């Protein structure tokens, strides 16, 4: 994702797929066109939740390692190398690598890229923002998280977008409670975003995660009463709001992965994997 003459991203050069040591267990979808249908439950035992927490901690630590390297002049390809190396050093498989043909070990979504940006030779500039999304697979379960970083110094408008998107995630997590429908989460996030006239991306959502990378459970980030699944103690899913300075409409590149705001306005995202508890929610993706 280099940039054109007005600073908008264009497709860059993607390097070859990184290798993973043979002793690291792969998810079942690696080498296939897609994952097998998930027939399990989004509600997990306490033992399985601890395994998800372990995978989530590795993912969070990998993002922290990548974050320390985010400075003007670094490429998203270099960031992918750091994330990949951290995961395999901890005997975890990068869940994105080979998922439906995705070629890299993390997603790096810069500026107007909403999600699923593929690391390449894009050079990050002062004032850019970049979302790093990493999922770690270990002990048969995935832990999924992402963070938006500011490269160097950004404008107040951009800094506020990042801070408020982080707060939107926090408010969504606070809305979690057993007995509530999942649409309460989206209603809470959308209500907060509306205060600042931010766009809220609708077509990319939170999801059930654990034994499956994406279980089929949908967690909306907008007021969506059609998503009426009732939260239960032990249910595991992600919340990952995507807010924009403009429209929530989007385009996708010919790589079938990179999703951008249609008006090319900047966008930020934060994500945690969490488990529903009797009192609310517990985050499973903390370093």
C-alpha cells in the first residue's frame, strides 16, 4: 500500500509467505479454500477459557512488540515480520496466515483502510495511523485482538478519533451482561459515536472466537435488533468497532481483502476477545 500523489493508499508489493516451524500446530483451514463449518458452541468451559486467554495474551504481546517498532519510515512488511517472529517464538500459529488464502501473519490497515490491509512495502509517514490486528492460535484455540497506533505525531482530529474509538470499545465491553441481547453492544457503541458524527462501519462485525477463528456468531457495532442472540455466562466473542471521520460505506480492492472507506476518510479500530461473566465481561486479550 504505497501512496498516490494526494496521499491515498494504492496496492503495494507483497512478499512471499513466511514459514512456520513444523512443530507448531496449524488450524484446520490451513491449506484449504476455507474453514470447515463450525458446529461447536460459543459457550466454553473454564478450562477452555484459560486456553483462549493464553492465546489472547500471546496475540496482545505480539501487538505490543509490533507497536514498539511503529515509527516514521518503517514498512508494514517489517511490522509483519516482527509479529510473525513473536508468535512462532511462542509456539503459536498466526491465525490469519492461510485463512481463506490470506498471505500474511497480521493485518496492517493504514489511514483509510478499515480492515484486512495486507502488509507490503508501504512506508509509514509521520501523522499516519495504522491498525495492527493479530490472532494467535495455540492449544486448539484462537485469541484475537487489534490496536490502532499513531505514527509519530498526528493532528488533534486524528488523535481524538483514535482515543474515541478505544473508548467506544470500552463502552461496548461495559454493555456486556448475561441475559442481554448482543444488539445492546452495538446500540451502545453507535450512541457514543453519534456524539462526534463519526461513521460506524456496519458490514464488518465482532464475532464468536475460540475453537473457530470466526464461529458464525455476529456482534454488531450499530443498533441492529435483528441480531438478538442472548449473552450467556462463558460465551466468548470479540468486540471490534470501526469508526470513521466520514462515511461508513466502503470499497474493496481486487485482492478481495483490503477494505477502504468509500470517501477515503480516516478510520480507526480496536478489538478485544472477551468472555461473558456473571457480572459482565472479562477481557482475554491482555498482555
